[in-house]
């Protein structure tokens, strides 16, 4: 079982904290602020010049938002981070900041669904053209680069279907053509994949998932390298999208236990993935960290772990057979936003997995599982009973 690096296990407990600056309280206080006062007119004038080092206005940051930004930037290995009110905003803000009308964007075909919607509906309205590419394309992305290609958007593994991308190969081509590389690194978390060491320019975290970790916060982090930071920060400021102090505080609180939660969930997830693979109702388990699974070689080269989130293709069965399984689950409940302490299961009929550059044809009902912090034996019992119901309803006949 892979673990977060030893350095990171300590780093999650330290990053973004400075007790001496806050009366030696362990955690930074939660600043509820809109207006921030200026000590003198000279300070106001400095702010007009863009040279003021005080806060200025809470939209641009407070000690609470800065603590979270500093912590996540350090863990991801980036230059600086910006906090936004959702994972989706962490995708839309850098795209809006970096692209202009007449430019071209390359997006992995296995991208998070709402990212695709934003590109097709909103960026298209602003005159930005999107081309989707095979997530397994690697250096072959060369043939899709155009003179006006400004951004290559990656997500590894892919949302729902878990294709592993060769980020290093893609980044080398993108940079040779003057484009920058964005990556949705939510599955890898800041602990298990280091985007900046692999050539990524802007890394995206849906902090809603493992960082906050308790299914009670929507938040996102945009982590930039030095070259992109000024542009992305300007877009972020102009769009007016910081996150609230209580949500930042909950996320900092979640972050402190990220390594232990993740290690526990990963171990349970791999055990369940192996157990599922041995079941007669199961055609294939798609989990990049599982030896022998699709994408495992790239995962092993680049990742040290990842989310307890993976796919399972069942042998053929009807919608009603899937419903018999899912409706009766005691612990694995149906819902989308993973990374909390609770286990989840979701059915994705083929037509709900949108693809334009590639084909998705699993050949049987496809389920996505998120393994939470419950006792793993209880989770396996729940799945065993569920698969029994699937078969009793005519599935995997
Ligand atoms: C959930 C998710 C998002 C969006 O996060 P929200 O906070 O729900 O907006 C983005 N990318 C990935 C990969 C996700 O799983």
C-alpha cells in the first residue's frame, strides 16, 4: 500500500500555521471581514499604486484564506494558491483568466463533466474553441497543437473512467508550443501526485473532496507556478470569487488529518477492489493503483497513492437488476461528491459518460465506488449482499 511521503505527513500538520502570529493558538483564528481599515492616507495611496502590503480588502485575502492558500501551495509544490468557492470555480477561474477570444484549448475527453459544459457553453460564447483529445494521447498531442493553442487541460486519472495520462509527455509538447498546462489534481490530492514536478503550470483541487473531507464544505484551490500566478490572480480578483472564512477554516481543519484519512481509505479501497475482482458478477475493476488494472504502470511511475475512488464493470444486467443492488445498500449510498468519510456508489449508464474523441463501451453496467472510513469488513458485507441481489434480479446470468 502506498503512503503519503513522510515529509508530507508532517507537512499537513504544519503548513499554513504560524502560532506566534496569533497569540500562540495552534490554529489561525477565523477572520470574518469585508472592510479592512487603512492606518493612514499614505497606505491608501500605496494601495492605489499596487504597492500596499496590508490586506486592503477581504476579497483579496485575510489571514484565514491566506493560511489555506499557503498550505495547499506548499503541499502541491506550487508558487502560490488562490481559494475559490467550489472545485468547479477552481477550473473556470484559471480558464477565464488565461484564455482570450480567438484562442484554442485542448481538453482531455475524460474531463470532469461540468468542465466540458463550461468549455462548450461559456468559453465557446467568448470565442474560445475547444478540441477534446484522447486521454491516453501522451506525446501524440503534438498533432493537435495549433499556433493559437494557449491551454492544454489535463485530468489524471480521468473523471468517472480513470484513464491515466502521461502528464510529463503532454507538458513537454505543450511548453514547446508556448501553451500552458492545467491539471485537475483532485483524485491525486496534493499528497499523492506532485503536479509541478511533472510540468503542470496550474493545478486544480476540488477541496470539497479530500481536503475538507467531511462532506460539509464546497471549496476549491487554484495553485499556480510563478509564470501564471499574476495573470490568474488578476482574473480571480476581477471575478470576485474568494471563499468564506468558515469554509476555509473547515478545510484547514480537514487538511490536518488528510494523510491518515487518505491512507486508511486507500488501504480499504484497494482491499475492496481486489475482493471485487474475485467476484463472478464483476467483469473488470478500474483502479489505477491496483496492480494489473488499466493505467497501473503510469500510476506507479508518477503517483504515490490517490483517492479511494474507482470503477467497476459488472457482467451484463438490466437497469432493474442494478436498482435491486443499489437501492438496498446499507452503507454505500448514492451520491456524487466523494472524498468524505462515508462510502458512496453510483451507476453510470453508457450514455451518461459523454465522449467525443474516444469511445466508452464497458459492455456491462458501470459503477463508481468511493470507499470511506467505515470498517472494511462491513463494506465488503454490504457489497456481497448487493451483488447477491444483482444476481437474484437476473444480473450476470
Ligand atoms: C467534484 C469535482 C470537481 C468540482 O468540485 P465542486 O466543489 O463540487 O465544484 C472538480 N473536479 C473533480 C475531478 C471533481 O471530482
